[in-house]
C-alpha cells in the first residue's frame, strides 16, 4: 500500500510532526472528526442516505473499521455511521477503500446535510413513503448541492406521520406525512359509541347533534380515524405533506413553523425544499442558521418565497 500515493489521491498532506489546525479542518470537511482524547485520531462518518445500507455495505464498513480504525463502529444521531479510532495516516486509504465499495464519507460543513428519515414506509402509522422521498432528497440536494456553500449547515428530516419520531420540526426543514379527508356526514348514523370518536387520539372528532364533526384546529391529520366508521363516513382521503421551516436543536432550540399549505405530491415538496435551500444561500448571512434567517426576514416573506 503506497500511503504517499493515497494522500495525493485524496488531496491531503502527510503528517509531519503535530497536525496543524489547517490539516484538522481539511479532514473535517471530508467527514473526519478528531477524537478529543488524541492529537491525530479521528472518527470518520460514512454516509447512508437515509439510514439504510445493504449487507454488502455493512461488511465493507466492518472490514474498513478492522483495517484502518479501532474495529469499532458507532451510529450518529442523524443515521450516519462513524468508523472509530482512525489514525490520520490511515484516512486516505480508508476513504479510497470505502469508495471502491460504493461508499463515501462526509456530512460536515456549511452544506445540506444527509437527510434523516423515519420508517414510515413500513411503520403501521406511516402515511407517506418516507424511504422513497428521503432518497430523492438525498440524491437531489445532499449529492446534487454538495458543492454549494451555505451560510451554515442545513438539516432535513422526513417523518411519516405526526408522531414526529425523527423530530422534523426541529430541523431546518421538516416534512411530515398527513392524511387529508372530508368526512361524508351523510353516511354518519350518529352511533351512541362512535368508532371514529373513540379512535381519535387528539379528541378532535366528536358527535354534535347526532352527526360527527372534526375540529380542524385540533386535528393533526394523523389518519387514525381512517376507515374506522363501519358505515364509510371516513374513507375518502388524500395523501399529504406538511412542511415545517426554521427548526433546530442545540444550544438555541427553535420549533419549526408549518407552511400554511398542505402539499399533495412529492414533486411539490421537493420544489419547496429547493426554494428553501436557494433562499438560504442567497439571503442568509454567514454564520446564521435558517431559523435566524427566517426570523430576520419575517416568516410571511419567506413563506411567500417558498409557496
């Protein structure tokens, strides 16, 4: 193994004594985060797209951890995988080994970050195909916008339903699956024990003068009432997507605010995500998060730009 050649291929300089701040910053841009306990040991992030990898990829990651790291692997909070304990001298060889196995490192810096997705595609409560949508977002915006520098990091999460398991409303932009329907009150028979009323976790559905009604201010469109009426009053529905903007987690938490429109197809959602990234790129100030940009410009202004 020619380490000098590997360093040249990856675009790094070989270590000559103690690492410089510039060298540490450069490898961080490649997804290699220094272990604070050591001067020249790093944990290297391997991108998964939306938390899913094949068994072949798992084997390649395990082999890479054995060959170039400490034989340990850790999961990050955003569904990427970190190969632990990689000496600086091993980083170029590790990156090239992963590349040969169809894998890449990254997920750092003022860019669109790897998307996080829940298991809504397979979960009993999922209302949208989260795997499909998150894969499209990953390809179009994490990969497609990889060379676009933003004012700060930009995080995206896709949740299959209002359970919010991956905290979409705590991301710069979050997508939440919805079930949109209008009750067919003509089919309602005013049952003494209403199956819809019993199924609603939000207590938004209730009988009023012998007819079922739904409080739109309380209903979160979770779909738990779908097809619960034995007489078909709750069967006609449309798949929807709620989009929240300006959320973030950390020292200064912000809850994302939903756009006023509920979208009804993936392409509409992808266009909104792209508009949000472009707005942040063009009108954000270096060092501020998207939440700060929205606060500075005003939610109404940003929403008009997006919708």
